[in-house]
C-alpha cells in the first residue's frame, strides 16, 4: 500500500500547517494529509489485465484483448495501422481487398469541401459484399452436406424480412440469392407487400413464405401473389385461418399452396427458446393438424398442403438440440404424407445462431457451439435418417435464418464526445482552509481516527472512518450547519484518500454521441450483448476502463455490460489526442434498426453503403443517406414542423429590436437559425459554427438550399426530406 503521511504531533493535536493551508481559528484536529506519490492499487482484475500487459503494444494484442479473431472471423480484423479492417469476401478476401473502416468513416463524415460526404454521426456502414458472402456461405454449407450425405433433394432458404426491412438490404438479398432460388418470408401485410415487389425481380422458384397472424386482406394479398406467379405458401399459424384461406381462394378462383406450423415438443431452455414448445405463441398441436388434414380432405384440397414449418427458437445452442427438433418435425412430415397430403417442403424455421462473443460456447445466449457446416450437416442428416427409415422421398429443405444472414453486414459507428474523470483532486485544489470550520464533535473524532489509522497502516479502518466522516458532514450540510465550501473540501479530501489507498473505482464514464434506445434497443430491453470496439488506435495500449453513456436523459441509457462477462471496456484516453475517438458496434445488422424507437426524439443514424473496389482507396460509397432531421422525428410524433417554425418566426419578428445587441442578431438571423435547427439531425455536432453563421451572416438572412443538405445518392449524402421541405426566410 502507498504511504499516507499525516502532519500530526504525537501528543499535541496540531503542528504548523503546510504552506498555503492556514486553518481558521484555534483548532485541535489533526492537520491535512500530505500524501506521498502513489500508484493507484486496485483489486479490479479487468484493470490489472490491461496494466500487466507488455509495454510494447501491437495491433495483435488489441485483437486478442477485444476477442476480434473470435467473433469477427472471417469478416473483421486489425490492420498494421491499428484500424479495424473489413474483409468483405470473408475468408476469400485478398489482402489488397481489405477495407480500412476508419477511412470509410472519414469519407462519410469529412466536410464536402475536404472531399467527404458531410454526414453526421452516428453512422451505419453497410457492406453488401458481406451480405453476399453470408448467403453464399449458408448455401455452400447445405450444398456440401447434401452432396456428402447423398441427400436426394436440395436446399433453398428464405430471408425473414422482419430482421431488417431496409429496402436495399432486402433487394440485395433477392439479387444475390437469385441463383440459389433464395426467397423471402413475411409476417405482416406491409412485409408481404415489399416481399411481393422485390421477388418480382427474383427467381421464379424462390419461396414467398407467409407467416404470422392473418386477416382476410392478408390472405387475399398472398393469393394475389400466387396469381402473379410468385411461389407463395400460406402457412397456417392458427387453425381458424384455414376457413378464410378456403373461402377467399374460392372467391378468387386461385388454388392455394398451404403450409402448417407445428408446435414441437422440442425447445431449448435459453432466453430465445421461450417462443417455442407446445406452449408457444404460434403453431398447431397434433390434434389441430389432424383437424386441418381432415377438413382439407373433405374439401378435396388435401393436395394443397405441401409444407411443414416449425421453429424451436433463435440462437439454437447445439447441433444435438437442433437434430432432435428436426427429427421430430421429420416424423410429422412423414405422417402428413401417409395421410395423403402432397408434402414437398420441410421449413426448419430460424435458429441458426451466431457467435457474438467468440467463445463458441453452448452455455451462453450470445454464442453457439457450431459453425455453418456443422449446422447444415446436422439438419440434412436428421431429415435423411427419418425419411430413409420411413421410405419417404427427401423433401426440399428450407430455413429462415435471418440473424445469420444480416448480422455481420452492418456496423454502427459512434463517437466519444467526452469522459468523466475519476482522478482525485490535487491537494492544492481541495480548499483545506475551510475544512475545520463548523465540523461537529463526531466529525472531528472521525477526522482524528482517519489520521491515526493511516499512521498505523490500517487502511480498511481508514476507509471505514472516511466513509463515516463523509456521511456525518453530509448530514450537517443537510441540516444547514455546514457550508458548501466545507462540504466541497470534505469531498475532495475523501476522494484523495480513497484513490491513494487504491479503493477508488478506476472505471470512467465515456459519453457517446448515441441513443442506446434508438440504435441498440436489444441491449436495453433483453440484455443482448454486442461486440463494441474502438475502430482505430488499436496499435496503442488502452490505458483506461470505461462504460458507455448515451445522450438520452434516462439512466438506462448506458452500456455497462460487455462480451466476455466484462462490466467495463478497455479504452484509450481522450485527452491530448487529436481528432475524434470512434467506436463500432458489430453484429447488429438484425433487428436493431427495426426495433429502435424515438426516445428523446433521437432519430436513426446516417447510412452509407460501401462496396469493395479496386480503386485507390479500396472501397466505393454507392449510397449515402443523412440521418432523420429534427423535423422528421417531430412529424413521426404528429407535430407539424413547418407550423412550429412559422410560430417561432412570428415570435422572433414580434420581439426583435427590444434588446441592445439586436444589431448583431436580428429577427431574420433568429428565424434562419431556427429553420436550420429543424433541418439538422438531433445528435450533437462538433462545433457551433454552422448555427452562428445562420445567425450572423448574409445580413441576418440564411437560405437553405438543396446543395446544403442533399446531393446525388450515388456518392454523396441525401437528405431525408425533399428539397421542398427546406425552408427559407
């Protein structure tokens, strides 16, 4: 432990104070501490792990520290410059094809005058090449398992659009998956409409699987899709849906293709398994399935029943559990064939998990104990085994693996705008001259006990007395018998004691230009963890530990749990480093965009779409969209931004000229500043220059133009609002 030296006299209470700290009055308490230079000692193993590493840091050490080679393989790594590199083609990516993520962020966020796109952070970076590689990898895994095991049918998957309904994501999946007959799954009427539209450009054999609760309009749309030569299957989630399907198909003279979702007994016990099993929200029991078969047989429509669907939960942890569920479903499939249904497809649903923490563990909700090849092999083997025993023709295998398809392709980038310091104040800043004034007898006793405990080296007792001393002083302050100067001195002295003996929490709070509720809602709502890593300075040793605090005014707006069971994240110091400090949240391409809300009216991030290129920078930005403006998010909540602006402009005109400084900021300047604020994103900007220009330039008049807020969608930013929404004064 570091030494704590006190200015005390063995018998008398006081000696002369150190220079600059004359205490008021005739006092008898021990004088202020004079601490020797000390290194903070901590029992925090996370901090020790960083401190104990070699002094010569390297990118490979950062990769190990943040477990990038685990969760990031094969798409992410650390390059020699200490930046995160993206391998857009997975394991097939050549060294010259790797993309420096920091360069992408700089291209997107730098001002247009400097060759950038002028987008504001937070920023969502999409890599369609990664999306393509995920589709190809899943298909290759199933194709390899089918060939190696002698399976006599094929695999064709569907993408559940609920995972990410972004237009360009869905269109890319249809385009990239066309040669694999890859289709789409919809769970609502809007999703069905977008799936129908996108699949008009897809493979004619691609499935359009219609899941979810259905009304007559939903079923009519699905039947119309079949009339449009889309390979549509209406999956019965509830027994009552069959009557509507039969009635509407007869009215439209369209022969439907019907599937049933079975409630299996198989389910996993993890967080994502609660939606499955015989108590699940969706699906038909064996009794209900038999009633559906009997009704279709009576209507001479049993040939319409062609698909069996099931889902045993997301993030299936092991292939053993997977094989158990697939085997049970295969038995039902064979029984339906025996009963006369013209079964062709076994839809195994979702559940193909991804490894969020790189642990490849079956004991974690954020990891799985298998890869794509093991998953596909387990499915094919389980289906083949049952069908061969029952002498049944092998079905087409379909899966709905949305999380595994889209999670890797997008990265959320956000910036640290500051960090709270946990450093103890210097002795000179504590204001010790106030310390002895007004302390109660009990507080004076605690003060003396602190001094005596430090002289004896009893640091646990010292902490106990320090805590007691502070509590007594706080009570005095609440009662009005202690001034704020004395309380501040007490706080400073207690912080100094705590840090010097190594008991102070070393974790800092990094303030992020981000809304957790909007961009990472699953962390707040279901404790889903995602890899979060600085995207640069990884050739430097992280010397701090931090939790991440967002911009919202809610105490839940923070990230204080990280992969690997960590309660803080290794980070770099912000002070003395030029430029911003950027962090990336990875593997968040599924669900986060669709689930994000408007807490504090923070909208979504800006978005860029980046393709690997053989050009000088190794990438091309093919689309860039600015995040929603203040006006956009206000409209969502039924406000009328233009009417709001007119009200404020009228107020500016009404009260202009009533202050002496109105020669600098007049009514026109105020109105233009307000107009620009409506057009800007809700997130923080790095400076106030833009706003000040609106107030003071052009004789107080500022005109919003299309060039200020939008440009071509191919290589530069596009405003969310149209040009007619830009107001001028």
